[in-house]
């Protein structure tokens, strides 16, 4: 379940009354999982905040959101990054002891979590994509750092210098073995260049590919005992709401064993197609506008359990990604040479 360990960089759900969302997406073939993390900083020490430059003021928003589709045959994995500033509509839902209804309303996609926790975010993602989300996993800074350290770190590579003035990430061209705290800097950095969140999503996806390949080689994913410990680290304490059922650790171990058998050429990575920016809205600000036709086509493929990359093609990822021109690529295109 290294896919979960590598992407989510947030904290537990805010303290809200249990929500009862109304409606949802139609069932899909295969399994769809939402990986999410928020901008909370309460789970790491002050020393770690300073060392890894993880300060700032949290808004309890889900700043990392990735939709992971595991094919019905368990032989293909598709990962789609959902930019945090995407325009979205929170569907109507009931809340509180009285079951009072709040009507549908617009938000930035990451704001749905702040309003109602992971359950409401899941329903909002379903409304935006038309994909039925069966499971979700959220991690905080602490669990991310500990899980990466637990498996011995992850080696990443870059052909250009990666320097972020905010997170203080500073990687020269070449290969780098990153421990937990350094990995946190790597997946959080968004000021490396002008690609902002799109570049950050691509680096997160590169991290996923590297982690999956290395943990497969180390036989971590297929070692039930070791993977069980990693799964329990990722799931965290019982008070953190997770969408993997009562025996979440067992479910993650089973899923990890499946992922360990999928080669990089059978994994796919993409960012939802972006058309541009919407006009600023009062109380919301500027939002990203998805490309209606291309986004609809992408999520239709997910619902129908079809690959994102056309057969016989092998597109290459631009680094950094070009706004409005991002295309799905196979995992081997994001792997270290």
C-alpha cells in the first residue's frame, strides 16, 4: 500500500457531526480509492517542524487528493491527481442530531474536507467525477514520516535541481535516498518552478513509482508481517476515520500484495485535465476549471475499467508539466532511468 504512504500528507478529520450525504455516484468496475491528506501540523514535534520546514497556519483542508483505480482483474492501476484548487460543488447533505439539510453549494475541492471531513469530501469527489469511491485513506505528517522510515526510505532521482524556498527542498541532479522527513519535503514542495500544484502532483507520482518499485524489490509488499506493521502505522489510532472497514490493516496488506505484482508498465498516472481559471468568487477565490470533455472522457474510462493510456502508445511526461497539456503516462515514464 505504498501508494497510500507516498501521497497523503495531512492530519485526521476535523471534529464535525456525522454527515449523511444525499445521493452518490453509480457503481464502477474495479476498485476506486481516494488518497487524501490535509495541511494539519499537529502530529509532528516542533523540532521536526523546524527541521523539515513544515510550519505555517493550517486551514484543515485536504491539500493532497488522488483517485486510485485498481482494475477488476487486479492487473492495472490508474492514479489521477485532483488539484486542490479545483472548482467543485458540495452535494446536499444532512448534518447534526436534527438531520438539518444544507443545500448544494460551490467550493474549492480541498474545502469540502474542512466543511465535513473525509465522508463529505468523498461525496464531493464522486459528484465531480461520477466515479464511485469505495474506500479512502488519510494520513498525517507523523504517519507519513514513520511509514517511509519504517521501510528504509525511498530513492528518487531528478535531471534538474529541485529547490523550493518554502520547504527548503534542495536536490541536485542525480539520485537521492530520502528518509521520512526529507520525503515529506519532496512531496509537499510546490514552489520549485512555475508549475505549482501540477508540478507537485507529478513529483508525488514519481515518488509513488519509485517507492512501489523499491518495495517490490525489497519484498516488503508481499511480506505479511512487515506490511502489517506498515499498514498499522498508516492507519494510525482508532480515532482517525479511515475508509477501509473494521480490519483495515488486513485489507491494506491484501491490497499491497496485489500492487506488488503490477509492473510499472501496467500503472498509469495523470492529472485531471485543466482548461483554465474561473473568475474569482466571493468567499471562495480563484479556482481551476476542469476541461469538460477531456475530464469526462478520463473518468468514463475509469468507470468502465479501461486504461487511460491508449494501446500501442507510450507518451512521455513533460518535466515540469505544461499547464493545459498534461497527458496520462505509464509508470515506467516516471521511473528513475
